[in-house]
C-alpha cells in the first residue's frame, strides 16, 4: 500500500492506530478514534488487554493532545505496563496516568518505578488494586526518592504490610515533591505503621494523606501523634476505620497539641465513644494555635456535655465543624465498687479499739462466737457500722456457707491478714498492668525513634531539582527495549514517508507529523512485525540531550542482551 504525498497531508494518529491494530491483531476501540484531540482520554473497562495496550501505545507515541490517560480495569498485566512505559519515554504530553485494577503486580510495579526515574512529565499516577506486595513497595520508594515531579500517588487496595510500611516510610522521608498519597485499604499496622509514621515525621511536602481501612490501632495512633509534633505540612489526614480506641485518640491528641497545620481529621468508624469525642474537642479548645477545621466522628453518639463543650469551643474557633452521629450517647461508668463488709467491720472495731466478742457479747452469752443468723443481722443493722442490706446479706453468706442458720463470726478474726493479702495482690496487679502498658508504649516509641534515625540521614540530603542521587547501590536509570519502531516517521529523499524500522539516532523534526505506509510494510503480518520491528523508538530528540555519557553503556548492555537472546534482536 502506497500513499502519495501530493496532498501534503500527514498520516493521522487514527490511521496509525488502525494500522497498529491490524498488525497486532486486535479490534480497534472506536471510542479512542472518536475522541482523539481531547485532553482527556477515558478508556476505562474497554477490555484492551496487553495487545490492545500495545496498539494504543504505538498510536500515542507522537500524540500531543492527550494529557490525561485513564485505563482502569483493562487487564493490562505487567506486559501491557511495559508497552505503556516505553511509550511514555517518548510522549511528554501525558501528565496524569490511571492504571488502577489492571493486575500489574510485580512486573508492572518494576516497569512503572523505573519509568518514573526518567519521565519528566508525569505528575499523577493511580495504581489502585494491582496486587502489589511487600517487595513491590521498594520500587516506588527507590523511584520517588529522586523524583520530585510526581505530585499525586494512589496505591490503595494493595497488599502492603510491615515491610511495605518500612519502604513507604523511607519514600516519604526522602521524597521532596509528593503532595497527595492514598494508601487506604492496605495492611499497614504494628511495625509497618510505626515505620511509616517515622517517614511522615521527616517529610516536608505531603499535604493529603489517606490511611483509612488499614488497622493502625493505638500503636499507629501513638506514632502518628509523635509524627504530628514535627510535621508542619500535612493538612488532611484520613484515619477512618483503623481500630483506634479512646486511648488511641488521647495518644493522637498529644501530637495535635503541638501541630498548627492539620485542618481536616477523619476518624469515622473507629471504636470511639463520647470520651474520645470530648478529648478531641478539648484539645482544640485548649490549643489556641490549632488549625483544625473539620473533625469527622460520624458514627459516634454524643451527649449534652459534648454539645455544650463544642459550642464553647466554636466561640474561640468559629471555623471548626464536627460531624457526629447524634445526641444520645453516654459515658460508660462502672458501678462503684462496694467495700468488703468484713473489712468494714474490722475497720470499725479497730477505730473504736473493740474486740469481736465485745461487739457481739450481748447476743453471744456463751462466748462460742456462734449466733443465729437473725440475731446477727439485727445486731449489725442496729449498730453504727456503715453496711447496707446487700453487704449484710453478703457477709452472712460468707460466715454461714453451709446454711445451718448459725453465723460463726470467728472468721472475722482472720479478716486483717486476709485483707492485707488481698490488698497487696491488687496492688501488684495494678502495678503489673501499668508496667506492661508503659513498656509497650516505650517499645513503640523506641521503634519509632529507630525508624526516624534510619530515614533521617538520607532524608536530610538536599538534592538538586530533578537530579538523582549518585549512589551505586541506589536505583539505576531506566533503559527498556522499545516496543516497536515501525511506527516511527522517517523522512526520506523521495516524495514519500514510510513506516520503517528506523534506528534510534534518526529522529524526525518535532514539527513533522507525517505517517505513510510503504509497499514493503503493507505486506507485513503480525508475526513478521514482532521479529523484525518490535521496538518503539523515541521520537523526541530532547530526551537524549542529557544522556550523552550513558548512551554507550546502554548500547553495550543491549548488545550483551542481544547476544544472549538472539530471538529478541
């Protein structure tokens, strides 16, 4: 097929896409063709698959209109991500990329991570629900340590746990550009949550952070409180459904007392009651420099005391808005513990320096220290011993265990020893409980401090804009084999433009946008295409201006690969 150049018309992106679909062997997406020229291309749930993504990538190499590309739910896999990444090495127009729910997994994470090391246009990346695991977080941590252009990153609905929290915390400590981060619906808890908060403490750019549905718990709340004491950039924090209790709210509020930048705090669907709600409003009321404007505890039923406190707080902080579930809650109070009646009697006798027989001798004429139940009850009720009816009956049950109708009050003689033993036992339990809680808090804070020390040396380095850290152990520059170069526009001496397999050194002028098909290419089938011209090449020489010294190394590396894998050359 030969198209003459007499009309001076370039081959359009639609024609290139149709030709690519024909050679790759997929059905073209009509929506893509109809909406070419728009700034946003929404191809969500179109069933592209890896090969459909390959045809799309070929067509987008030289497109200069689309700056937002959405490909949610297309089952692209790691192979499709590789094609897109190669296209993005040439396309500098796309700034927002949504690849959520595409089963990218480890292969996709590695490709995207390496691509972001070189790409200078992508500002927003959404990778929700792609099955990323612990080790995959390292790709993003290494990449964003030296990428300051990406402003928004969505890694929600993945499988990051403890190790993932450590990598992501390292990323936050080193990154100097990220402003929006969504990590909701992961598994960040315990050590992973603590390590992540350590990175948040050292971060200086993040503004919006979504940590909902992670199970941070009180351990994470304690670490977040420590991080908020030092972080002065975060303005929006979502901690919905994180198993935080009233105790965790108190720990979080320790950081809010020192923070003057956080404006929105979402704590819905946590195990918080009126007590936690009162703690939150009190910290705002007692912190004049607090910037909180919105608190969401929409599942909490409050009481009248909370409403009154909120009204008083709003007089000093008129911009404050608290969303709660309604009025009707109550503070759970334990019933006051009644003192042991035997202890009450013993204290009564000690205070008046009386013996047991002296107290009961009016009804115990024989001195046997055994009296009828009715007489014992009457004597105690008529005395000035501060016992109610319930305590008296309880005392009778203890002194007449066999139900004989006779009270043997000799058991009261051993009350002091038993009472002292019980008191010491209770003190030991209380001390042990307090000691364990303190040890737990100290252990969390020690882990948090260790994580902070681990990320601080790298986080304190000042990087030049766009410059990667010169570390032999750090992430290397991405150099992938191009998809196919048959899409590339080559200007020949004749009056025709042909889709040929051009080398990377032959770039078209940026203003040239001519696609034409040669006779030889018209006869190509998908099998021949994959063998002879299976590479996308850069079509913009601007990308190679700063790569002069690394070209030879990359060329050598590709040469070695080609010698090892002759089928890929």
